[in-house]
C-alpha cells in the first residue's frame, strides 16, 4: 500500500489526484480476456554464451504465460482500456506542460483545443442537449419533423427522420476519408498561418511548426468527428520555443481558415460520381490556459481538462452509434469472396487466377448481420459500406474490411511525430520499472546493448483465464 506524505502535498487537489490514482490501481482488476502463451524467452550474453535470464511457461501455474490482451476498448476489457486511457492522458499532458522527456517550454507555446464536426447528410432525431435537458425533435411546419422529446436511451436518436432521402453513400464515404480530410486540414492551417504572417511556405517552415494530437469520436448518427490539440512550436524540434510575434489569436484564425478551406475528393466510380467532402458548419476553437487574451480567458480550458477529455474518448469506438462488432469481412479474401493467386504456366509465363475463398464459401462475410441486434440505421450503413466496397474504383478505401466501423479506417488517436512522447516509450518505461522490481531479472544496464541477444519462442494457446488451481481431492475422512 502506498503511504501518502501529507506534509509534502501542495493542496487538496493534488491529494485528490493521488488518492484517485491509487484507488484506480487497486480496483481496476485483471484483464477480462488475457492471452495464453506457451514457450520460452531467453536473454543471452553473446560474448560468453551464457543465459542471463530465462522465462519458461512450463514453470508457471497451468503451464502457460498469461498476458493482458491490451485491448483499448472499454466495452471489451475494462482493465486494459483503463491502462490505455492513462497512457493516452500522459502522452497528451506531456505535450501541454512538459515531462516524459518533453521540454517544459511547451507550456508557454500557443495551444488550442479544436473540435471539428461532420457535415449533415440529412436530418436525424435529436436527443437531450449537452446539459442533459430534453428538447423537441425537429418541430417544423414544413419538411421532415418529429416533435417528440426523446430520452437519452431512445434508439431513434441519431437515425434519419426520412431514411429514404438520407445520403447513406455520402455518410460512408465521409467516414472512409475523414483521416485524409484531417491531413489536408493540417496542411491548410500551416498555409493559412504563413499567409497571415506574409511569409512564403519555405520561410514559414524555417520559422515555425504546427503540431497536433487528436482523437476520433463517433456521434449518435454514426459519423466521426475529431477533438484535437494544436500547438505552435519553433522550427528546432519538439518543444522548441514558439517564435515571437505570433499571437495565439492569429493561430486560432489560421485554424478557422484552414478548416473551412480543407476539402478532399472521393474516387470517381461508375455509379458514384466523385464529390468534394468538407467539415460541418460547427467548429469550436478554445484556448488552453490562455493568459495573453483577457477577454477570452474565461472560456479557456486547462491542460488537465483537455488531456482527460481526449483520453476518455481514446478508449471508445462506435458504441455511441449502437455498434460493438468485430470485423465482419472474411480475413482471407477481405470480403470479396475470392482470392487471387499468382500462377506460372509450363512455358514460364506468369499470370493470376481467381479462386473461390474456402473460408467464407465465397460469401465474403464471417457472420450474418441477422445475428446482431442492430438498429435499422446501423444496418443500412453497414450494407452501404459493403455495397461501395465491392466497386473496383473504391477498393483503396477498404470499405468492406471496415464495414463494422461504418467505414472509418483510421487510428482513433494520432499525433504529430514531434508533439510529445509515444505510447511505445510509455509502455517500455512501465515494463522496465516492473522488471526492476523482480529480483530474478538481471540489470541489463550493466552490459553493452550490442552484446545482449533476446530470443523469444512462443506459441498461442488460447484466451481466457486458465484454471491454475487444481481441484482439491477429498481427504480420507471425507471418503468415509
């Protein structure tokens, strides 16, 4: 148990955070779906040929090594998603205030919290507002209307008022190209800031860099929108001081210009003409701990609040849209129902041949949608992704592979390379700390890294918690 030194705590808020972290550590529980492995890992000292350490599953309870699944989704594993959430929090907050080998200079650089929404592809049923208050759903005299007051658990929330006129094709294409649209947006933000400063692109690159960290969130209607931290740095690597003469309001103006100008064109298909996709009308730009704009300081967000907000959505997927599915496309044929093989004829001529996929019996799916409890809106979105994914012109979007995610195929949390540390570095730090607590693990820092060889030989056994405790046998008195 951790002992808290109350004399060294600066305030009650610090005490509350430490107490909360300790409580989470003790109550988070174990992995729900751990992975069982059988095999051995050996750490060799190459010059001497000696084994410095050996980890063998045969010496463990049940004869298997039980490892956490590492699933980030809270709906699949609460323990692993909690760990992922706190790793994401540390990654985000390091880019806002420093730490984890990130310079504390980042706390003084201009920083913004930006929310970008998806456009409308048709009116949908509305649920309670952000404060939880119910509101009338489209009480219109003309056009599609509802007029009901939907509760928070109403399955109609997010579904179209008129499914026959809803643009399901545009919906699926926007999800599929949302990551490409974000990439275009970051380019437009840098160009807009250069124009506001009267600089050429080359001059701007020598003066500043714009970095980000973002997370994707599903809306109830099944469209993704992004929450992002955007930071202005100097040109000399991560965390370098931002150049003087660039106020934060100019960065905010560049963000608004870049978001409005960013568009991306969909591939041109025979029955689905190309279209330009852009962000929705709702754009929220907030300052993070702003100090140089007194008029807007009241609307600024703290770095801790921003990091917690992003970390919360990093462990969610499409649950908000009523979906919690595994991939439905056959892995072998990627949902196409056939596999392409390279063959050679007797004369050495190379060619390709299409064969029916034996894993899915040419259906392309791993499971029938009738098995799942889907809303009509969610099912139609999946069917739209499946239909579009069968078009050769749209093959690069991989809509069948990502039909269970309504077409969105990007990472849920991404960042610029120079924003802060990485999740891999955080996990390595934790693994090194845990290894240092074990007396049987040698201190590898005493050896030259080039002289150490790690050999892993593992095989997959199964999932779940093994029965590590053998059933007790009745004693002699019980038998009598």
